[in-house]
C-alpha cells in the first residue's frame, strides 16, 4: 500500500480511484514517520492501537501532540483510545478526533465536519488548525469522554440498524432504534462523566446518523448481512476492513455493567452477534420491555 501511495498518489487497496496529495509520502517505518513530527495521528483499528503505540513510543518527539482518530473501547481494560495513547506514550498532549466522516468522501473533497477534543485547549487548537481546510472543518471540544464514547458506541448502533433493515423492517423502526440508541449512548456517557450535550453534536448524533444510514458504513453493512440470516463469522469472512462495532459491543456491555447502566439495544446486539440469538426475534423482545418515561437518564 505504501508503494501505491508513493508511486501513484493513490491508495489502491482501500480508496481506489481517489487521488491523494502528491506531497503525501507513505512509509512502513515508525521511526521514519515519527522523526521530527509535531502532530502524530493514530488511526489504526482499535485492537492494534496499543501495540502500534508501544512499538513507536521511543521515536515520538517529546513535544509532539498526539491525535487519536481510532474509535473504540479496548477489550479487557475498557480504556478509551486516548487513554491507551496516554498510557503508552506518556507526557504528551493528547487529542481525540471523532465525527461523521467516511474516508472516501473526505478524500473526494465533500464538505465534512469533525471534532477535536482535549483537556488541553492549545493542543486541540493546534490540531484544528493543522487539519482544517476549505472542505474539512474541525471544531474543538473539551469533553474527551463524550466525544470518544460517541464515536465508539455509534458503531454498535449501526450494527443494530443494519440488523433491523436486514430482517425487513422499515423507516419507523430505524428511526426508533437510532433515537433510543442515542439515549443509551448518552446515558452511559453521563455515567462516565461526559456531558449530555456532547451527544447532541457531531461526535454523537452526527456520527450516529451517518453510520446508521450511510451506504458506506461497514458496521451497518455487517448488521444487514446478519439480519438477512448470516452468522457473525459468515458476515466477517473475506472482509479487509474492520467493523469496529463488533468488538465495541462486547466492551460497551461490560462497561455498562460496571457502571450499572441499562443498555438494552447493546445487550440485544451482543446476544445476536455472540450467542446466536435470532435477529428476527430481537425487535419484538425490545418492544415488549416495560413501559417507561422517554426521559430517564
């Protein structure tokens, strides 16, 4: 892939037909990539992030700002991605990047807006300035937990939405699931110290709507296959790209249990993915839950 980018200015493996900036240079050497870097952006799948950060930590300049675009909750530790980076590459400012952004549309120059979140405002502003362009707008936010959780949990809801579509249900069902999914995300976020308002922004409802409805969503596509009758193994077979909603489902359910937060949609997705529960039976079970107030954070 590095040679494709360097020789043809195109990622022919994942972004075929979309030209990249001619000044972009790819390398498989972390030492080479990190040398004199002012901002380091981590965008690897969540299950590889800790190892990648650990292997490159010695080469990260002491004054570098670390921006994390990986979305997920680490299995076992239940750490958010910025926490993983803070642990493996300590004593640097860390910024979480999240928001509704399909890579193919970003490269194609479609107007896109995301969020850079950090407790360090100067670091967030630096990332904002470095990444913003006429087609890519970056907002800052201080709620790192909310921004990261929004980016992680929306993948689980996208799997759920795909399942709903796969079993043949329509727009009413999808709208109900997305709305109640946002409620679950917010409830867990508040329990972890996030601000509820963050989930009404780009990293919350913005990313949720995109991932649950967009045809380029890997997580929605995986759920769609499962809703049509495929097993998790069959739906994952032959896929080069990662559907982060799968590992995040397990981590989110464990995190919810730890903080005593009820997340029925996440729980049902877990049963379908990992316990062989019939997708067609999921919605009637959710609909039969005890009646309650809509506002029950």
